[in-house]
C-alpha cells in the first residue's frame, strides 16, 4: 500500500496544528478517503507520522463510528433511528430497506454495492425519517420516495443530491406553501425555514445569500471592522450588555465566559467553535453553516479579537460533509478578501482558522470532550478543574462557543447590544433558531424571540402550524432529547433558559420534539435510552454502566418482560448516575428516565403489567403512520 | 426423712422381683423369639420383630442432610464441576483436602482441579467444604458409610473415587480422560483435553456454543 | 500552606496537594481504583467521591486540590451512598469469577464491597460479554470482562515504560482493554501492570493458579537480580508442599522505595526467583558421595590448617561472589585474607555484562558488587562491568566510605587465579557460587578438577562448578539469610530472611564461622574469632 502520495497532504495537515498529535483525526480521514477504509498499514502510517503508538490509533478508530477498519459497500445507507426519526416512521423505512436489499442492518449486500446501517441522530430532524447515503442527507423517506431513491442508488454510480439538500434547494418563506414537484419524477422537499430575521435567518432565503458579495452587500463584516477598531474589553462589555447566552445548550452568559480568559497568561489563546451539533431534535447550526457561513466567520473574528486569540478551530461533526465544504468555501472567500490571515484589514490583528472534522461521536459536543478530540484522542471529557478558560486546548486558555452564539455576535455589534437585549427577556437577549420536529404540520427551523411560548411555536401558523393530521398533542420535549418532557398541559411556558428551568425542564439547544397521541411514551424512552447507551464515551463508571443498564431494563419492558420493581429500579439507577460523573452526559441521560416515568407512569405500569402497549390495546398504532408530505398532495 | 422400710416377704425371696425386673425385656425376648421362629416357617412375615437393621443387606435409612462420604459432582462431558477455587481446602478445619489447580481450555470455566485428594482418616465430616463450595461441586450425599480400610494410605481418596462413588480402592484403571494427576500414573499428569472434547476446545469454531449453558449436573 | 479539615481533624499541607493525598497523610484511607501515586490522574473510577462543604455535588478526592479552610468529609450518609452507587455500577457487568480469579483475596472490588458496599444487588439483566483468558504476552494474562476500565495499565505503558502497547477500544459499555491485534505486551517491565491492576483483569501468568493469595506469607527483601537493588516482598508458602511442585516462593512483588525503585521492578527480577527452589544443592558431597557437614568441615579445616602451617598460603585461591551479603564478604575478608593470610582472593570474574536501560535494569547482574568492593575483594576501584549509572531520583551517588584496602595483590582477578591454578601455582581453590564452566569453559574446569589438590564449591544451586568440584557445600540463598546488599548508587539495604534454608543447606556466614571455629581449634592462634562481625561502616539501610 502506497502512502507516499499522501505525504505532502499529511505535511500540510500536520502543519496546521500546534501539536502533531492533533492531526490524528484529519490523517485518518485522509487514509479513509483514499482507500475507502482504514487498513492496518494506514493505522501504522498515521501513528508513525504523529508519534503515537498504534494501539492509540486503533483506540481512536474504534471510538468513532464513521471510521471503518474493513471495506464497506459502495453506497453506505445510514438510517437514523433516534427519537425524532423514529416518531416519523424510521422503523418502517429500515424494514423496507432490509426487505428490498435482502440484508439486515449492519450488513453488506453480497455484490458489495450497498451497506445498510442504523445510526443515531443525523440532525436532519426536519426531514425525518432521514438517512445519510455516503455524503448526502436524504429525507424525508416516504415509501414511494424510498423506492425511487433505492432505484437510483442501485443503478447509478453516483448518489444524487436528493431531497434534503438544503443548500441547493430553493428556499421559501416559512408561511408559503411548498412548490409542487418539478415534473422530473422527483419530489423536491422544501424545508420550512424562517427567512425574516431579525437576527439570524435573514440570509437563509437564498442559496446565493451564503457567499461573500451578498453578505457584504447586506452589511456584512461591518461589525468586525467596528470591533477591530475598539478594544477587546469594549467588545466583551458590549456582548455582556446584550445578554447573549450560550445557545449550544448550557446558556452561560457569553460575555462573562469571554472574560474568564486570564490576561496575564503568556500561553497562546484559542477560540474553538463547537459545530459538533448532535442533540437529537436540533438542526440549527447546520443551516448556519450552509446558508450563512460568513456570519459565523465574522462572529469568530470578533470573538477571537475579544479574547486575544490568533488561532481559531472549528470542529464540525463528521456527518456534516456538505456544510463543512460550504463553510470552507466561505473561508476561502473571506481569506481572499483579507478577513482571515495576517493583519486583518490592516488592523494588525492576525487570525488563522482551521476546520477540524469530527468522526461520529455525540459526546464531542461536550466542550472538553471536543478539545480532547481536537487534540487527537477519543472524545473523553476532561476533569474540571482546571477549566478550559485557564487550561483547555493543548493546556492553553481556550474559549469554546456554539455556532449560533457566534453568529449572533455581528448583529449585536452592528445594531448595538440594547437592540439585541430588548428582543428577549431581562436575563436573556435576542432571538433563537427553534428546531421544530416530530408530529407537527410544518417541521422546520423557526427564528423567534427567546420568550416565545412553546404553545405558539407548536400551534401558531407563523411557526409549526399545529399537530399533524388533526391529532391531539400528547407530549413535548422542549430542548433536545436530554430535556425533561412536558405534557400537553404544560406547554404554556416561555422558551428562554430561565422560564424553562423554572418549569422543571431546560431550553438546551432549542430542539423541540413534538409527540402526538399515537406515540408510545415507553417506546420513546426506549429510544432515548438507546441513544444514550450508544453515545456514552465510557470513561467513567456511573455513566458507562448506568446507560447500559437503563437500556437493558427498557428493552426488557418493551419486549413484554417487565417486572413490577423495574420502574423503581430505573428511577434509582438514574438518580445514582446524576452528579457523580466527569461531565453532565450522565445527568442528561438520567433526566428523560426520571421525567417520562414521573409524568406518564400509568403508561409504563400498563406495559409492565400486561406486556403490551396501551396504544395497541386501544386500537391506536404503536408505530406512527407514514407522514405524507403536503407537497405531494396525492390525496 | 423417710426411713428405709422393711422388704416384704415376696421381695425378700428375690425371684419375683427378678421376674418383675426382666419382665419388659423378657416380653420382648419371647415375642421376638416366637416371631423369628415363625418367620422361619414363613408365617407372620409382616410383623416386624427386632428393630435391628440387618446391615449390610438392609442398610439403615439416612436423613437427606446426613453427611456421608464425599463426592465431586460431574459435568456432562465427564469433567468435574470443581473449579479448583480451594475454598474447601481453606475452610476445612482438619486440613484434609489437597487441591492442585490447572488451566481449563474453556475460557468460561478457566480453572479445574488437576489433583483433588481428601484424607478420610483426617476428615471430621463437618460439611464445611460443602457449605463453602460456590459451584456445588462437592457433596456429602453418597450415603456411603463403609470407609474403613486396612491402612491410612488406603483412606486417602483421590479424584477417581471422588468422581465415581462406586469405585473402591485399589482402583485398577484410570478412566478419567482429562489431564489430571493420579497415583495410578505414578503421580504424573496424564490425559488430554482432545480426548474429552474431540478437538482442542479453544481452537474449535463452535466452542462458544458448546460451552454456553452446558452445565447440567450428572446425578 | 493551606489548612483544611478532614473528618473533623485539621491538617496543613503543601499547596497543590490533592484531598486524597492530604487524607492519606493523616491516615484516612479514601477508596480508589484509578488513582495511583506513580501515574497521572485519570479521575474516571469515581469511587473516591467525598463531600466538600459548599460544593453541591460530591467531588473526587484525587483531583481536587486542597484550599485553605476546606472542610471535607470522607464518611457520612451522602458519601456512603455515593460510594455504594459507584460500586454497584462497577459490579453490574463484572463476571462472577471470584472462585477462579487469581486476584481473589487481594482484589479491591472484593475489599471495597466488604468495607463500603454490602448492599443487595439489583442487576437482573444479561452482563456484557468480552474476551476471557487472553495471553497478552509471555508474562500477563488478560480477562477483559473483569476490567473496570480504570486505565491504570494504559497509563503505565504510556508514562512509565513509554511503549504504549495497551489501549481501551470502543466506547460505552462495549469499552474493552486490549492490545493492537497481533502485538504483544513484552516490554521489560510488563509484570508491573499486574501490580497496578486493582482487579483480576490483568494477572500474572507465572503465578497463575499456583496458590490462593490468602495462603501466602510475605517477607520484605531486596532483589538480587542486578545492582539496582530494588526492594521486594517475597510471597511464599511453606505449609502446603503440594502447591507449585513443592516450591516455597510463589512470587515476588515490588515494595515501594522512593529512592531506589519507587513502585516498580523489572521482569528479570520479578521472575528470577525460581532458583530459590529449583536446582538447589541439598547435600554435602565429597567427590559425588554424600557426607555430613561435620565431616566436611573437619576435613576442610584440617586441609586449610595444614596449608597454613606449611606456609603455603600462596597456593590458595579464593573466588568470592558479589551475590553474597556484605556481612559474608567481610567475613571472607577477615578470615581468608586477614587471618589465613591468603592474598589471592578476588570476586572479579570475567562476566559478560547483561542488558541495561535508563530505568531500573543495570548491566551488573550482581546485587552486591559495591559490597565486595567495600570489603576489598574486588579491587580498589569500581571497575566491574556495571556502567556508572545516573542517580535515580534522589539517590546518593558515591560509595561506602572507609573501604578496606584491597588485597595486597591488587591486580589479581579471578581470571588470574584460574590461570595460576592451571599453571600449577595454586592448588587449593575455593569458589563461592560462580559457574566456572560458563566463565572459563568446560575443559578448563575439568582440568582444575583433575589437577587441583583441593577444589571446594560453596554455592546454592547446581551448576558447572558443582559438577566438577571435589567438595560441594550447599549454601543458602539470599531469601534464607539476613544481610545487606549495597547497590550501584552506594545505598546499603538490609534485609531479613523469609524462611529457613532448605535442608541441608546453610547460610554462608554459618558455614564460614563453623569452619574457622574448627580452624581455631585445629590451627594457629591468629585465627580471628568470627564474632567480631562485619565491617562497622555500612551506611544506613532501607527497610
């Protein structure tokens, strides 16, 4: 096997990082892209190039789901089976695929053409049930479209941009009806996306709005120019006044976080952008990366300046291939116009940005796990103390910010912090991109003020337009799968961090998963616990063992073998996981268990007592029916 | 204080007293004499006479929890259930158990006794070994009471007699196939796993299926 | 210097100390799996959770630096409940292997369960299955199901040996410890991963199934494998001769010594104990015929006395060994050299230096070369094959002070003694322990056996010399005697005997003492009474 051709590219890659070891993931991608998988010689080569023993290379390869040590089929169909897709019929999609291809999940067809896998959340929930076919996201998969996709996949050598190709698809206003099919025999899915702003979604309208000229014409990079002429302290003050809070999920005041960077530390400072969006139910960062990457770049420049950093890394999840490509293109444009590199616009401020792709691990969305992964290891969260602002990436002061948070920064600087603060509540300013998915009429991405109520988001015609097919609402998860569930009676709550915390749940990443009366909550919890069991990094004992235990009990209950003490055991195990781990993954895994059982206990008790689903008994479907997209309108 | 009273005439003669004294014994004696005699002629067979158990033709019934001679329980393929954990050797108050452990080819079993001796002359029949055993590998339920021998050495049971309670010393032939240490082979280790499993279990493809749930005790 | 309160007691410690270290210095034991003082902090086992006032959640003691005024509780309801939950989590997928697991009896899962657990288990699902009984190399056996993923072994191979063989693959509860497929764990310190593993996941292949841990007695000693002098504990069984083929020593474990070997020993030392029970000389023999100590000592004393009377000291050659204790070497010096006047007495044999590295392994495979030098039996300079090593940690460099002057014939090495034997100038040869066949060739030794008037071999194990010597005096090994070794850095370390010498061997000091008592009875008055003991200038001693 010849690795010589990879040498020069490898040199370039290694040269981008302060420590050789950090080139681990990119070099593994390089090998996999060349050979289709990572052979032992590849692992050896990578280990030698970055000075790491081959056992540690194998550790990394085995930890992330996107790396393969054996060749796979030419077309890799990865079916998402996490809760939002499960609610819209992912199981049916999988069954249909298995039948047509004649193989089970995890297998390859004998002719080597297709490999079928199940994966956890792709964050394409607005197009549920979604799959990833090689590099493309494809969805929603109705029975008809699935057959068309398969025909296409099996007959042509290239996969097509199909359905959810949110960058190339033409964008429509949220309230408008979807365009009818173009008559080419293919249905084109148009997601519902806000396009009116006032903060973030203004350029989501047009695919061409993503690029530099359109962005600059719209007032882009003015804020950066303004920031570079003021002092970093002033920038931090401005952001503080705007009440901008971390929109990745934790809700920590952004200006305060930037202030934690020690001023007198001689080590280099790093800005790391967390584009490892993985929270089921959330897909907002993907839209920013694809439709408004320059907003993010501008936000990065301002943030880096504020904290005194001259090197920024953006960690994009491995599944987001096209978003990463579009962001890279935007970066090239910005560099060409003098906004990235040395002496930006003559201000004397240098900033280098490096794109670092993940390889399939939800836990890398946790900021210290992200740093460990960036440094070339498995996604293991770090022990705190020390905190990243003091000792983070390569043990240097580091600030990790979410994509959406940084995209808010240019408007704040341009329009003033008061404008931003007034849009929201006293403690949280601005708007948010709410990802609505599940059993709603119009799943999509909606920008709304942070204090919008959950009821409005679900029912208002400006937003998701109500529960689908005239069904009754049963339950809602307001902030991604880790958030505690709310019943249909509890949706009169504002969606800002503090209101939701007071209501006993959390705003998190603003991924709203809506469940109607056909949903079996026991199955929903099974799906949530399956997700946490799959994604636990395994570093510390309560989470590693606890998530597996919770799933095994749920599996047994769902199969009809539940026992009366199981509910108490589940609550006890979940309670034991909380507060004892290195990161809050275990807490996040515990909250669904505690809240679903607390609020829907009778459903669980029925499952355990009878061994069957309550909904099946009442004649309702256990599996959500196939959702026919209104655009097809085929009666 | 009651004064010692005078004996009556009949008491002084002694003979009636003697007869009174042995009345119960005599009653049984004559009854049994009669019954045993008529038993010889085949009459009154259903009336039992003396309570004596005519051992060894008629063994005395024992309680289920009676601790008799030990035996090692056996797996389906003829190897002992014992995993050589030495808990019985440790707990034995008389220190009469001698175990040497060896490697079992099935990784789910891992350990087995290459040598397992119990010196019956030292054993106090306390039953602690049965209680301590985590694998139900040793039991004292053979109901064998006749352990007497002509020498101390002959009372030292090794793994042959323990696995097969019907064997008595001296054991002429070594029937055990798995690698073990026994006096018949001059205290050398003899035997092979291939002869037990047909092929070396670790190299066989379906070893996992063979060793999953394969734990029925041979009574 | 922060002051904190732990369990109601105050202590002042250096800044940067962690809570677990501060507690340990007060004698308060906080349970731990992943924490090891010789390795970096991992903080993943979570069993060391303690309660810290003002912190809402329990904190791990191993990674929390002490702060002034901190109040810590290592007991109490909250901490106990926390520990029990963590123990429960660790045990749910742990296999029920205690009967077959070698770690039983020294297993931290067992110990902490008995001390802090004692709960009713509730896990009623199928446990995760992983590979069992996998040899990782010639020295270590892995059982992946038993592993609690504390990562101590991974950190050891990364930080101490820097070989990086071990890794934790996959994620979640499918995480599994292992090697890269096709690789082996065969660095020179591989046995240490068995010591650091708190459970029975990594076990010693050499010790496998030999004996149960609770049968073992322990005796502190010093390794005799090389001149580093690592501190060890000898684990032995004397009352169960059916185990390990009658051997007494079952295994050797390192003993912590901050200056010499910290927590580690090399594999050569760890597995180099078999000679204590195998291949031992058990009988006093004269030309292959068994005889008694009495007869041997009388005859040899007589022979030596005669030589002295006839003033033939120049015809005697003595080759002591740097494997002997310092006391024995001084005894040899006092008796052979000083009182009998033998000048050809030297321990410098033409041994090929062994392998060495920059950690613990030294090229000089004798534990007491420095002792021989200090007794004046190895030249006056440190010219043995051992390379002058860098001090390890805070070791003292330099040597034992007050060396005795070398023998008069300073340049007379053992090789020269043998030459003179072959040339007929020496016809009485007394060899301690060396295998002359290995050093000088079989033909030479055969010739010596035929031509020498008296050829005595005093050693513990069978070797080329014992096959050809006229007289074989079985002596005890280091584990069977009290004494001291001085290592290559000049540190003298005393050790005590673990058990009595094998019948019918005797400690060298006893043999020499009795020999010269008879000499004194037989021969001239110059014989010094042996009870004047060894040199008074041994410095210090450890353990």
